[in-house]
C-alpha cells in the first residue's frame, strides 16, 4: 500500500500536482515511518509549495533516519537557501558533497552560499542565486508513466496537538511547548540561523511538528532544550540583542529596536508578547525579494 502511494505521489509530482503529491507522501509516511526516501521526497514537494520550514523538517527527519543519504542534505540546503539561511545551507551542502563527491550541484551551491555569506558581511556586491539554481540540472526523480493514476482519497493533515507560548529576555527567547509525559527520545529539536524545528513522535499518537521561521536570527550552537514532565522548554540564543515583536518572521513587522542589555536588571520580568502563530505568505515574500534584487 505504501509503495502504491509513493508511486502515485512521484507521478503527481512530475505532473506538477504538488499539493496531491504532498498529501500522498504524507499518507505513505504514516505507513512507513522509518523511510528516509519518503521524507526527502516530501521535502521536495514542500519546497515546490514554498512550505520551507516544513521542507527543512522533512529533510532533517530523512537525515536522522539515514545520515548517509546525500539527497536529504541537498533538500535541506535548497530550502535553507530560499529562507536565506546560507550558513545552515552551506553546512548541509558540505556534508552532502562528502557523501556524493561526483555530484556537481553541491560544489556549485557551496560557492554561491559562500558568496552570499560574504555579501551579508559586506565583502561582495549583491547578485542573485536564481541564475545558479536555474542552470543546475535537477536530479532525475522518477520515470513518468503515461497517465496519472486514478484519484485517491486524501487524508487530512493532523491538527496541532500541543499549545505553545514564548517570552524573551535581551539575550534569549524561551519557547514553551505544553506536552505532558513525553519521553525524551520522542522529541527532536533542530536549529538553523533563523529557523526552529520541533518534532514529537510518540508511538500510537499523532505526530506533532512545529517549524516556524523565526523573527530574528539565533546562534544554533548556543541553543538548548529540556524535556520536562509537563512541557518542553527551548532556549534560543539571540544573535543580536533586539526586541522580537513576535516569534515568527514577517516582513510586515517594523524593524526591531536594539535592546540596551546594560539597562536591563536581573529583577526585571521578561516580556511576554503574543505567541499566536502567524501564517507567512511565501509567494508574496518571494515576489518581494525578487523585486528588491531587480
């Protein structure tokens, strides 16, 4: 059954039916939870739909299941490049290049990430990644059949099962996910330059995923989390001491003000801004970025 769903998902993807492909991959994953290929393929569908944090989460899961799977690192890097997470993308590409030394896409994208990183540091003039991403010949996904298979019933995506809140200090943001009695080995947390990926997979229960693009950049190596009896507490180290107007990124939010750390005393209570999730319009975001570049 899972193999049939996978075949139909690949065919839907080739015919540019990305929403259908995503749903079919999700159904296949429910039947084969330990299949890295399925997660990597669903990551590609999410990339096509601009579900970029979800694509990173799927790629991370594929890497967790099979650390030697080079395609998973390419999927992660592709999503991170679109999120302008160039350091994270470069790290994934370097691992993928070591696993697949004959694959030219890794070296080409590493070079572009290095140029973008230098650009952010003010060392290079601006130019876009679109040219390289367009000129790179994509890997062959699967041989298409003549016709798309008969429509199948699409399972609805699971609703979030755990509430989350956050508060912040000048140097960190603390995210709390209220989940009781979760075993430590069922929790996976991954950090990027400006992305958080949380997955809770308890056998017999619906999987929980939370993958926001964060309001500001963080320092992944200094981030940490604790699984407690009633909650999961995640501490995100801010890259800059600025006030986050929300947990999730939005171009509509005004530029934050830098916090004067020296003026904040230890006895001051942390600020609790609204933590209601906001949907990011990635199509609008991509159009705005292209307009700025041109």
